[in-house]
C-alpha cells in the first residue's frame, strides 16, 4: 500500500488524532497492512505479543476461553477500532484473548515497541488512555448484558421446571432438562471466568515468562541474578545477566556489532526497575540528584510498568533499550550516551533483518555522534573511535563521499598511533570505498560511451 494512502487512513483513527503528517509518516513506515479471511485467527490467547492492530476494514471478534475450554465471544470491533495493545501493558506480555476476523478484514499491524516511543508525546498518551477507557467501558457493558441474559435464562428455566413438577417426566425430558442445566451452569461459569480473569489480566503480577520448555530452561542456566537498588524509587530487585562463560561470538561487523551463537548478552544489557520503569546500562546505576529526579518524574509516569526481570526475546530487548533511551533523553544526557543506545537499537533490528528501522536508528546515532564530536570534550581514544564510527555510519547510509572524508581524516590524525587498530580499519575502509567509487565511475563512463 502506498505510504500516502497509509497516512490518510491513519488520520481516521482516534489514536492518532491531531498528529501532523511528519509523525504519521514515521508511523506509516513501520505499520504493515495485513488481510484476513472469515474466521481466520489473527492471534491466540496465551501467545506472546509483539504488536497491536487497527481495524481498517471489516470486523474482528475477540474470544475468551472458558473453564470448559470453549471459546466465548466477548465483543466485536468495527472499522476504526484498536486491539491487541493491552498485552503491552500486561507484565507477562501475553495475549489475553483470541482474535478472529470477519470476511474481508484489513488491519494495520504496528509493533508494540512503537508505543514506548509514541508515549513520549502527550497527544498519544491522552488518546491511548481515552481509547483504553472507552474499550473497558464497552467490555463492562457487554459483560453486564451477558450476565443479565444468563440470569433471565436461568430464571425462566426454573419457572418451567416448577410448572412441570406435577406432570410425570419422561426419560427423554429428564435427559434434556439435565443437559440444559449443565449448559446453563457452564455458561454461568464462563461469565464468572470472564469477570474474574479477563478484567484482572492487565494487573497480573505473576512472572513474565514461565520456564516451561527445554529451550527456556537452557537459557536460564546461562543467566545469573544480579541484585539492584533503583536510584529513583529505592526498590530492590533482581534481574538476569549473562554468565560470561556462555558468550560465544560468531562474527563482528565493521561497526562493532557482535553476532552471537546461543544467548545474546545484548538482550540483558539494560536494567529496568519493575516498580518505576527507570532504565539504565552497566552494573552500577548512576546517582541521581533532585534535578535529575524532577526531570525523570513525568517520563516515568508515562512509561508502562513491565517486568523485564526474566528471559528476554529480541522484542523485549528492543523495548528495554527504548526505555533506557527515553530515560537518558529525559536526563538530558550527553549525546555520546544516546548515540550508543541508538547504535545498539540499530544492531537489534539488524538481528531481525529489519533494514528500514535499522537505518533510522543509524541516522539517529550519526546525528548524536556528530554533535558529541563537535561539542563534547573527548579524550584521544574517544575522539578516534567517534571519527571511525561516523565514517562507518556514512558508509552504511550510502554516503560514500562523506565516509571517505572521515576515514581519510582519521587515517591522517596526528595522534593515530595511540589506537593503531582503529587507524588500520579506517585505512581499509577508505581503500575499499575508493576502489568501489572508481569502479562505479568506470562503469558509468563505459555506459555513456556505449550510448553515444
């Protein structure tokens, strides 16, 4: 679907009310359009969630499993509705419903990770809360209606039974009556199940992941629990870190992105307080003064409180880095700090083969490193490393002329001997790019001559 069409469609959703075209353009780039047939399952209850949905066309019905393992329809969503976002706020991050499509249904599928970024904007925070509140009100109304119908049905059944007490009851009638009573009892159990379990699902305090299969148990054995005291709320908690003996690097990219065999330590680099959502890197959180706490307060109030003290997948890792980036930006941290977080977010999306999002984070990291180079006081090693990574970013962002400029500047740096490894890499990159440009120019000249 054309990007401009996506933008126009997004404007119809209350969630993005009053958003300008620039903001909608960024959302449109990560939103994918998916189509479903009648009764096709969009996701199942209990699955791990990584995205939410907007109904562009058609309808979607949400179902909940009862104690008898049957699916009961809870409510149906029309075009313009949002669903699947509540698993983002659920600590376990699991789907609480099964979603099935009606005929010819078209949806926008948007990554959950986008919510953390968008929630920095007051507009979407208000819109999101309004949408969730409206949905909860709709659910309570629907539940009350189901309960009322069930009670009436039960009352009518009892009245009919009382009327027939004087008449002899046949064997078939008795079987039918018992069957109806059993069905009615199951329906009432289903209603109680929906009231007691569905509504409370978003406040679930259980572990984020149950270690139920061999793969998760294997990963658990590669981790140890590190104790922390949150510098913001003073909450004491344990979070997993990777045992160094299990780190296996398969290869390293030219921008120092490591690819691992088995467990990836980058997934556990960020520590997130499960109580207040303050997120930080390293094994020791920095001390925060009153000014910093004041800057953090409004941001932490908006960040969803989720439990990342568990085995993490790549999407959870991305969320933790977004949390950390949000906190550092709130603290007005040095650009060299936010640049590194943006770079590692680019790496995480590289692992997912999401080149479009990787490029966005590389561009953000490049901007931060350029600011750091011109404004921050870096030591010689830090300056040489920043110069190299800037050249590397320009290369990866298809700006070879700028990459050559920075690699050449680094290769001729008077203090280069203090970091020979970086200087040698810069020379290699410079020579590779020069050769590539020369080859492209020769090819272009050859084509021009042929056309003449």
